[in-house]
């Protein structure tokens, strides 16, 4: 048996295809990944029937295989495809196709075709490889474009003229860069030049499809490879212009700032060595996004970017909206990390006070560990001594964070005295005084003036209420008050 066809499904497809007088081939990603030794449980089968009256040959073969394996088959009649799921394997069946495109759409006009037609329409030579499942040449590799050599030489190349390949379906430009990033391959020069020449065609691709490819680049082991290719090709300027504004260095009176585009890519790569969290990686991408807008040259001081963390946090929702990223808790998480990313750096360069640590824990909550990863990743100086000093200081901050959390339980802090407690204790309705008292309690705890417990907070509440002109209701003088009726519009308000 062919070394790439060890799963029993291939023999079953071969046998059922023979019964139906259908030629069948494994094609695309499964073949590529098998050669690369990468795990892959998505199998694409191309089916060809020599009976011209059979128009849904992929579906016919899929139904026969599903019946044989007692598996469920999902039929997609509009696309002439079908999918059979076997445990955690997905096997998709489709008839061989040839495609043609109109200028204003990446959706092809599809016709029945031969195996050659089907391989011709593939995006890259490494994805045009096929293995026969037919009895007469079972296991034979069919490689019309020398894709195996491209795998050996780590090259991304289109089977046909790249201008036609990329113009027909501009998403392939993103896919070329994504594969180059994931596999650490080089895009062949003619193919890369064609991406640059056809970059404007990306405008006909939906933002949802673009962000899907971009997220795969972000999720790669070294995503900076992809971002550099996107920038050098001109694609990044079209799909993510805010990031491109980071590129470049200004010099005034001999003072230059660092190139924040390449700094951001280094921070991103650093974060990737510490975490696989996609949204932490997006926080790395966006942590300095407002530096172009806040850049100033100050005489006697040099370049400043005052407030870039605040402005950057305010930019996050619009960027997520434009890129079609989710506007939910993931966006809020990224926004929080962008907002807070300077705080641990300040702590690492100064004397760390308990109060500062409490406030950092209070603001970061459960995201404190990811925030520390982002901040450690943000140290990109070429001066080893400086990097070592900062990282050592960050270790001190981490130790202090742990000590304060164990002692004061500030992470995801919940007030020991609630707004409802305050209203009942002073017999008042919701108003600004309630908020003022809650703020006094919170600040006293964060400053370390009182411990984070109900008794201490209750005493501060009474004092804060008195300053607001309020009187405690009889029986509410202690931290565990008896339940008394809540009377609105009481004379003590």
C-alpha cells in the first residue's frame, strides 16, 4: 500500500469508485501535508465519470462510500459536493472541474472537466498534487507542475501564469503569503511580483475571507514573515492601513525614533514564543497603533508618544470593525491590554509600591498574566544589559503581584460593601452619593488604608456617608446589619 494511503477509507473509495466506473483521486492539502509529514484529517477526493449523463459524480461516489461505511453524508447540491465524516476525519467529494472568471468577481463559472483541468485551476503547485485511487495505478503520484520539487526547495509557485491565477481569485495572494509564513517557504519571484502587480484586485474579496487568512498568519509560529510580505507586496496598505503608518523613521536635529512597524513585528514574534493566544497576539499588533498620531518632537527631550496607550485603546473598536474581527469580549480584551501595556513597564523601572500593584491587579483582573507577557515581549532593545535589567524587574513585579493577590484578593475585585448595602444602610434611593461612597471604599482598599474585608469597608462607608450628610439607620451600625425595611424618601436623606 502507498505510504500516503494508510487509512482504510482510501481502499473503500477505490473499491466503490470501481463499481461505479468512476476514476477517483486524492488531491490538494492532504497530499501536500502527507509529503511534509504534517497531520491532516481533511481529505479531498476528485471524481471523474466517463458517463456524460452523470452530472453529480462527486455526490454519487460520496453516497456510495457513506452507505458502505454507515456514515452520514452531507450533500451540497448547489456546489455539486458532498462530505462524509468518519470519526474525526472529513472526506469531501467533488467532480473534476474547470473554471473561468469574470473581472468583477472571484466566484468562478464552473464546468465539468478532466483531472488536468482540476489540477490547472489549483492555486499553487504544492496543492496540485494528486494520488490515484484507481485499480490500474493505485497510489501513483500525479505531479504535472513539479510540486514535489517545490516542496523540497520550499517554494510557493502557481501552476499557470501567476497574473491569471491571482487576478482570477485575488484571495490566492493572501493564501500565498499565508503558506509562505506557515511553512517557512519563499514565494517564487515571478509569483511575488505578480502579487504586487495585482494587489488592487484584493478589493473584490470580502473582508471576512481576508481576515480569515490574516488570522492564520497571526497564528503562525513567526507571523512577522507574513506581515513583511504583506507590506512589501503592498497588500497590507490596502487591508490594514493603520498598521502601515507605523513604518518609517523621522529624524530631527540628529534625534531619530525607532521604526515602530518593525518594533511591533518583533513584539508580536516575542509574544508568540510565550503564548498561542490569538487575541494576545492581536494586542501585540495593536499595542503601539496610536504612535503615529501621538508622535511629537520636544526640544531638549526628543521624540515622545504621550498618551498613545489611551488613544490606541480608543482605536481598537474601529479597527476591529474595519477588519471584521469580533466586536465582543475578545475586542474588549485586546482594548484592555493596549490600554494597560505601559503600566507594568513603569512599575519595572521604578520602586514598586503595594498600592500600584493593587491598582494594576484591579484594572487587569484575570488578564494580568497576559498583560505581563505583552509587556515582557515589548522589550526589544538590542542592548542585552538593558533587556536583562527590565526582565529581572518584571520578575520582581510578578512576585509582588502574587504576594499582593494572596494577601488582598484584588484580582477580579468585588466590593465588600455593595451599592445595595449603602442604600439600605442610609435608607436612600440610587443617586450620586452611592457612587461617591463606593469610590471612597475602593480607593481606601487600593491604597492599602484598610484591608479588603467587609468590616473595615463598613466603617469607611459610615464615615464617607457622614461626609455626604447622611445618617446611618438604627441597627446598621455593624458590618452585618439586621434586615430593616427599605424606606424611600426618608427624612435622613
